[in-house]
C-alpha cells in the first residue's frame, strides 16, 4: 500500500511540477503570450514557483526510488514558497500591484507542499529510519 502511495504522489508531483514549470517559465521568458494573460504578476512569486517546480520533479524521482532526501526537497520547496509569500505581502504593503488570485494560489501551493512533505516523511523517511533501527 505504501508503494502505491509513493507512486501516486510521484505522478501527482510530476503533473503539478510540469504544469508549474511550464507556466512559470512561460511568464519568466515571455513564451506563448502567457505573460500578458497573467496580468499583474509578482516576479518573486513566479521565480519561487519555478524553483519549486524543479524541486517537485526531483522529489517525484525520490518518491519512486524511495530516497530519504525526498522530504527535505519538499520541505525546502515549502520554505521557498513561504518566503515568497512573505515577500508578496511586503510587495502588497509597499503599494505594489498584484492579482488577488495570487494570494489564494500561494496558499494552495504552500499547503500542497507541506502536505507532500508530510507524506514523504511518513512514507519514506520514517520508514527508512525504522528499517535501519531494526537491522542494527
């Protein structure tokens, strides 16, 4: 059952990571006219999403291969997003323009990253620790 969860998380992370990579890189590099469609985006948030998308893709590999570092990568992604969220509020409070949907999207992405981190910890890191303790 745990392998099923790991593969399911890997599939979700790949899908979410590729979508995020496509959208964030399209805004950063002005591909396909997406930058124009995004409206008042905050570049700090876009770069944080881009970085997180790469971490999601590496973490998907970690889920498949049951790597101990998977939870750490996802934790780093959550921290990056939390810092970007703080930066977004600094931007907003200093009078910067933004889309209100960005706040909801950031809350969703941070929650998802934290949930993925917890799942990786309980399905991989903790299990590997228990396995190592039993073999000693």
